[in-house]
C-alpha cells in the first residue's frame, strides 16, 4: 500500500505499532485479521540475504522477516481464536483512543469554541523558547526537522493585532520572530539546502543543519516557501529573499513542475554516483570532492568556491555521521563564510569573488545535471501537497509583483496551472467528488480531509493574489463538499475520511500538527476566511465548532497545535474583511498592502466587482460596481477608507 495514497490506513496501523512497541516508522508492516484488526506489527525486518541476518556476523541474531513469517504462521495455526480476541481488544482500545480527543465535546454539548484563550499562544511560545537552539537555530538536537508550521506560528506572533501582543508581550513576539529568522538563515546556509541547485532536503541528521537526509518533498518546499516569504516580508532581508527565489524556482522548474500543470511529490535521497555505476548511494547527486571542484572550475576558482562551501580534501562529513562509509572524501556543500570575508582572505576585490561564486555555482549545477544521474522522481500529483504549493506560489507572486514582475508571473502561472489541472483532472463536477492522486491518469482514491483543506487554503490565497472569481467559487464548492462528507455533526471537527471509505477499521480525526499542518486547523482557518469573504455566518459557526472539537488537547498541549492557535485568535478577535471596488482602487490597495510590509494575518481582501461574489455576499451586492471604494469590516462594523487597512 502506498501510504501517500491511503494515509488514513497508514495512520491507524501506525497508532497500533506505536502503542504496542513504543515507536514507529517506515516501512510499516502489520499482520491483520480478515476483519482488518491488527494482530502483530513492526517496522523494518531484514530479509534473508541482508547483512544484518547473515550467518557469522555480529548481528546475525537479528530477527528477520522470514522468522516473523514462520512465527506468525505457527501462532495463527495453533491459536487463531486467541489472536482474534486479542485483535478485537486492541481495536477497541484504538477506537477509544481515537475518540479521546473529543471527550471535551460530547453529543449535545453546545460549546462554540470560545473556551480557548489567547494566553495559550504565550504558553506555546514559552515551550518553543525553552527548546530553542541558540547556536544553530531550530528547536531540537538531532535529527533536526524544520517543521514549518511551528516556524510560521512563531514568526506571525507579532503580526496579529495588538491584543495578542498585549498578552504574549511585545518583547516576546520580537524574540519569537528572531528565533525563526536565525533558524531560517542557518538552514539557508546549511547542507539541508541544495546550495548549487534549488530546494531543501527533508531534515538534517546533524544539529547544525550540515548533513541532510537528501530526500526532497513537495510539502516541505511549499511550506518553507510560505515561511521564507513571511520572513522576507517582515525583514526585507536579501539573503532570505534568495531562499524564496530558490524554492520558487525549484517548484516551477523540471522535474518538480509537471508539464500538464501541478507538481510532483518528491525526489529520492539515493542515486547512482555516475551513469556507469550500478549501486545507489545517499546524496550521490549532491556531494563533491575537492578534486571535482578543481576539475570543473579550475584551480583558482575551485579553491575559492571550496572555501566558501566548506569543501575539504578529506571530506567534511564526520565519521560518526557516516556509518556506511558513503561520504569518504565527500563534501556536503554549506556556506561557511561571506563573500566580503572571503575576499579579504584571498586578497581579491569583493565584486570579483562574488562573480566567481556566482559563475561557479552555475558551472557546478550544469556539470551535475549533465554528468550525474538525477535521483528518482516520485511522479504522483497529490492534491493536498499541490494545494500547499498553489497557496505559497500565489502569495509569492503577489509579493514579487513590484520587485520582479517576470518571476511574479512565473509563480502565478504555475499556481494557476496547478489549480486548473486539479479541477480538470481530479474533480468530478457532476458528482462533486475530489480525487486524491494523479499518475498516468486519475487514481480511484477519493480526497481526504487534508486534500480538501489544503486545496481550499491554496485557492483562497490564489483568489486574493489574482481576484479571479473562479478560484473563490471553487474553494466555496470544495468546502461545502468537505463539510458534507467529513464533518462530525455530533462532536465537531472533520474526520480524515468519508464514512464509506473502503478497507477502513475506524475513522480518525487529526488535530495535531506534524511535518504538515493539521487538516482541521487549516479547515478552521479556511472557514473563518470564507466567512469573512462571503459574509457567511454558517462558515464561522463551523470554524468555531472545529476548534471546540479539540479544546481539551489544545488547552493541555498548545504547542502541538500551533496551526490551530491561529484559528483561536480569529475566534477571539475576528477577521478584518476588506472589499475593494473599481480598478484603480484595486491597484492602490494592492500597492499599499505590498509596501506596508508584514504578513496580513487575520485579514481577507475581496474584489467587489465580481459577478459571483455579488451573488453570495449581501454587503458586496450593496456596493456600486466599478466605483472606487474600500470598505473595511471588523467586529461587526464597516467603515470606508484605504487608511483602515
């Protein structure tokens, strides 16, 4: 089973393995009864010819997959009834565990999501502050994951209205942003970033971001683009902008950009070192020797670039981080100095060194592309991850409109092409069904909560970047389908899957953030935005209902629900809705928003001259079409004036 096609099934049995063994991971292997109830499970069991099970080795006593198969055969043959009974009991416990998250909102409870206070943001901030790595950035030791949803939460603390800063503290909000900016800079200079190509790897094996696990995931690129863009809008730092450009280029270029529109899922970590090799190695596409640097760039330029990227004759990967001897004499590129400092070291003008570094990067990239086999591409187009990319590229397009119109247009086209592809190929207009995966044709798996939530999120960003009503209308349609299929009318929130999903033991409801934001937190955010854009009280009610479904857990562990905390703020403070009419006024508003800086959280902007929105929003319908006006609605009152933005 491809866990990216059926994450609902993967989550159920991962919960089982974690509960019974104390840990989890992939590959995930579980033996189940014909009723789908789990009997025994684990992660990796080596095969019969693996070195871990070979006779005469010091680890030959390791239990292999064949041993597990024989044991399960014997147990099932002699104790089938006992196995079934045990499976039924563990399934009952799994079901109770899945329902624990909504015990705070039992059937008939009329709580409307107003029990959570803004103080929880301060509590979450304190948790991250204590875990912060002052030296290297990030919030763990090793392995170190970016976890963009947490970075975005901290970065945006100071972007909320004054009421949030009054609770969290002005200094604390500034410190939160500072932690993130430092982390983003450390990542941008580290080995986790593809220094001569584009994009970021999944995580760093080391605490200083120097040695990555080289796999590149679409969902990481999309979320990191969003965070780096936020950081640039707040700081206007050219180094941060460089990372924005790199990620945007990676998303809008082959191999990640599908020629049909949309984005592929991932590039592998392993690849062949050369076209003549027959054994793959991790990071082979990305690592370099000093000899290669000099051969490609010449001695002078090779040595200068080697100093800049920390390339050493014996390699720069510590032995303790290379258990399989894959990186002997190899170097993972990372930025170790600045052009100015390097110019002083080599006695050259800074401008000359900058030119050498720029041209060297280009030559190294061209050599890599022409002489090394590229890592394998996971060429599935997955709706949820595409939704994240659509939103990030739409926001980037809007932000770069003045700075770089050509790059802005490239980002906008990629986002619009992806949205068009999904609607054309993965949405059945007649049955109103969204499908999850496209690979050589549409897959059979219907969309899950994350597909609906992330795509609606991306479409709303795309609408606000373009004012093309088709995106807002599609978002509204998808939200209605998501609510009909997945909403828990009894206890609130959204299930991962529809009730008629095949091969499903139980329905889960995801509230905590992981490598991706919680679908329920994104759904709550979407509903607040739609409520503001369309003046729809029903959407706001659903948003409050979604927050209420996770009230007990958010109260206890707010740092695990960083995405949901944004919805808590909107529940408490409302959303500022801006409606603009008249072409000249639209241009003025866009320019003012770009020049004002900041991220614009808790605010929506609608184009009031659109035919569709005038049919959905009574307030907009009352505004004269084509006449330049800016109406700002907040806390139940509407006032006119661009200065209120």
